């Protein structure tokens, strides 16, 4: 019998990538629902949805996400909506005897001054980055929800913590997007306007790690499908999450120059050093996932070309 797999957040960047990967397999039946069909922040709505559908497995990719500006401006929405979404889905999955669930978190769960590269053991060892603390706390709560249902009820609820993601179905909003879609849009618009210069924020020195969303989807399916003994041998009841990334970083200056090249912008790049740099480095330790047998396959340059092509083909409909 084919498994019925519910992808929460199937229209988002990560959820849509997971949906594409599952569709390619052809050995499962996908269950999805729009916001009009189920309000994930409403407990009764989510509970009724699970009761109506016979679900075998859940990928919890639904979340309220955004860049530094959005996290700063709307902290209440970021903590409230994310807490509600994960609490409602995880609890309803348990109530309806769904034994397999994968929760997608974020690298921002780690302390602001965590040792680099950031290991899973760094969780809850220091203060968080203040600008996205509400979002990070919600994601930490999601990890602990999974661990708690596993400990008390023997569930098989797992968590993966991705590094910075990008790719098709990203958010290209000029204010609320992350760095890669923001740069792709800015350089594209500068090219169209025949601008001679683009101003980038900061010094360009901070180091960041980026993972193409199709690689994230592949990793999610890999972790979900690990047998329970193998998964538990590489985790623990109180440290059940696994980092997902490339284990390779680059400077923001290198990233910016690569984006300009991919887009075909031939003007100058000026650096506004009056703008903040943020943390000097954010790199994930992905040794645990490598030991389990998975590693990324999409280079940054190839991934940026793919993301830019998607942007060009979807300018009339992309988010933002």
C-alpha cells in the first residue's frame, strides 16, 4: 500500500521542493492543503484536517519566514505563528497515530557566539542573535516538541536544521527577503536599468554558507527514510536534530560578485561600510549527516544560475 504523505507548507520554497522530490518517486500519495482549506495556526482546523485524512507521514515545512528586516519588524507574528503551526501539526499527528514526522528548523537556533562550525551540541549553550530570537525560540520549541512526543509516546519525530537556503519559489520581496534573492533581484533590476553601480551593505567580509533547496529536499527525504536504529545511533533523546548544509562557506563579497556575474551585471559594486555586517561567520558542522551517508551535490554557482532562471521565468507571479 502506498504511503499517504502530508507536506505542510507545500507552496513554500522548501515544501515545494520536497513535493517535487516525492512526486518523482511515484511510490506515495501526496496530501496537500491550501491556506483556504486549513488554517495551520488554528488548532480546530488542523485537528479536523488530520481526522479527515488518513496520513502516514508528515513533512513539517510550513513556517512564517523572512530576513533580518522582517524579523525585526514583526517579532510577535514570527514567534506566535510558528509556535502555533508546529504545535498544532505535531499534536494532531500524534492524536491521529501518525508515527513518522520530519520537522524543518533553522540554523538560527544556535547561540550568536557559537563555536564555528556549529555542532548540534551547541543548542541552548548561549544567548541567541537578538534580531531573530523570537523565530529561533519557536524553532527550538519545535525540536523539543518532537523530542517530547518521542520520549513519552515512542513516536518517530525527527528534526533537521538547514543552513541558509535558496532556489526556486524563494521570496524576492525587496525588504523581507534573504540575501541571495535580494541580491539577484537588485542586480537584475540594475542590469535592466543600465545602472553603472550597485551598493552592497557592509564590508563584504562575513562568511556564510548556502544550500540549494533541491539538496535540502533530498536531505529531508534521506533523513526521514533512515531506519530508526541508524537514526537513533547518531542522535539521542535529548539531542535529536541533525544539521543540513554544505560544510563550505564563502564571504558575502564573493557571493555578491558571483551573483553579479550570474545575472550579467557589468557595473561596479560599492560597499556601504556604515551598514552592519552581522556575525563574522555562520557555518554548520555537517559531519553527523555525512557519517549517515548524505552530502550536497549542487555547487553555489550552478545553484545561483538555477535560482536566477526561475526568477526570470516567474517574475509575474513570484512572492514579493
